C-alpha cells in the first residue's frame, strides 16, 4: 500500500477554514472523519460511481451521499429534469401535481403505505411518525433498538447509531431526561427483550420503530423470525410496528425491506432515495392512522418546503429509473460480488472479517464471527477499520468514514469498479 501519496493540500486548506466557520467544519458529524482519523476529503464534484476532490483525486464512491445516489451521482436524466423543473420555480408553498405523482409512486411501491406525507428529511419523518404513533394509540412509550438511528430528534438519541455511535455519544447533552424517559431500548435481534418490555409496560407502549436492516451500526441483518416476531408482538399488545426505511426504502428492493421480507408494518418512514439527492423525507401507512394527520385530523405537522416541485421532480425521476427492469438484479450482482471479494481478500491476508449485502447495501466488520447487534459491532476491530479506510482512500476508494455505517452501490457501479476495489483491498489488507 502506498501511504501518504494522496495530495490533500486543498482539502486541508478548505477544511481548516471550515472549522472556523462551522462546528467541526462540517454540516453533519460523520463527515468529519472523527472515527477514522486523518484529513477529511473535500469533494469538488461527483458523477456516476465516482467522486473527485478539490485536489483532483478520483475515488470510487461507496457512500453515494449516504444513499440517495442509487442511480449514480448526477444522472443526466435527473439533472435534466431538475433543470426543467427549476425553470417553473423551485418552491410553490401551494399544492402541486408533482406531489400527487410521487405520492402515487410511493403508495404503489411500498406495501404498508396507503397514504403518505412528504417532509424534508428522514429526521422529520421519524419525528412525525413518533408523534403519530402516540396520537393514534394514546400511549406514550416507544421501543427502539440499540444501534439503530432514526435521525437526531431528542427522543431518538438513546443508544443511537450512525454519528452518535461514531462519536460515542451515549445520550447527547441537551436532551431532557423527561424526553427520553419514554424511549425504551432493546438489543437488535432480541425478541425476548422486546417481549419483556411489553410485559413490564402493559398497555403503555405506543409502538416500536426499527431499521428493518440496520445500516447505522454497520450493516446488520434481521435474523430469521425477528421481523415476524415483532409483527406478532405489536399486534398482540395493540401497539404499532414502524419500519424506518429511510435507508432501506427503494434500496434493498423497490418496495423496501417490507417487500423483501414480506412483513408489513403499520407505518413506514422514507427519505434519501425518494428525494433523488434533494431534501425529501416521508412517512406513510394505514389510511386510518394517516387520517389523524393535520389538516385531515388533529395531529399537527407542517413544513415550508415540504413537497416542493424541485425535490418531487428529482424523486420521481429517480424512482422511474429504479423501477426499470433489471435495476435490482444489477445492484444485487455487483454488490454481492464486491462483498464476496472483500471477504476473500480478508481471508487470504489473514484478517478476521464478516459482512454481507442485500441489493445495493453492504457492510464489512473486522470481527471473528457474524455481527448480530450493536454490542457485537462495537467489539469489532475499530482501529483496523480506520487503517483500512485510510488505505482504501489512498488507493482511490471512498468508503463510509465510520465502522458504524453501511456502504452503498449504485446502478453506475460496474464490474470494473468492483474489480478495482477488490485489487485495492488486496494491497491495503496485505499491509494492515
Ligand atoms: P436525515 O435526517 O439524515 O435525512 O435522516 C435521518 C435518518 C433516519 N433513519 C435512518 C435509518 C437513517 O439512516 C437516517 C440518516 N442516515 C445517516 C447515515 N447513516 C445520514 C448521514 C448523516 O447523518 O450525515
């Protein structure tokens, strides 16, 4: 592995200035490379499967702006559609037919969604869905799972994943104890722990929210029977089951994890892909529950830019590209080849590693055995991951800058990128 050859002087200059202007020099913590160390890379432009930094270095990008770039960055059809839509104005603050179009596409695709509300981020979608769970059931307590991340709203910052896990923030300061007192947590893949919470809080639990495939503690899949068990437990106790598909929605299949695993929740949150790279989130589900949302019902939630024509257009075009025959077969093929190659290289070079992929989402841990939950993930070799991340960067491969994130491929990733990535991993892991 060639170390230190990456010219990053412009990144260093811009990031140094950024740190005087914005906390940590970033608009979102995980971008600061805190958990992997070293100089964060300042991007200049992205296209397809690639990113270029301000020093002119090229990278194969496996972050894809954390999921939205599933058709490849700056897809010409998406860019052209945004340009045309922008000519008619970027936001109306009034009903727009494009909201109907994207709403119909989401309702047609996602089994649980009979009615949908657009917002501007996954965080907003999860905040709103939590309020809706409580409004519909009249109950206050909610179960979440250790390592799952549902955005940065106060009530979710309890043993959360993603940037919270990365920065080791047990419970962020500024979050009132009273707010998180109603948030109960259980280990992922542990049905008995959930059963016990229901038994200890009879008639008090509004529902349960989870990532049906975890991407924010690293990549962790539900064990057989786990999702079905949660569906049964929530029905048994009159509680709602909510799938946070902000990351998995339209990524692990066109109908998300609920289609992939055949388990239909009561409510679903979405984001990322449905905005095609512009700010869009959404929550939706059973009509009888969504009927509570203002102005149809009493549960208040609002947003200046919600459903704006520009973001709707980017989402519509992205889903149109995704629903073309062969999209998910492509994502399955290239991503499973990638993770198989990385695991083979780890084995050949004597590093214990586990990992997997589902369609365009994958993850790798430097761990002896499979990772079933957040505790397992935290026991993986984080130092080795950091060295691997830096080495891959030197080789022109941009992986998520934290072990507690998932990786993403796109329709623009081909065998060429996968082969080059496996070659790079061989060079790096041989010197770890
Ligand atoms: P946003 O508010 O970042 O749009 O969505 C929050 C969210 C909710 N639910 C899930 C399952 C999510 O993965 C996310 C956001 N994901 C992170 C990546 N792990 C966003 C990246 C970041 O925070 O910068």
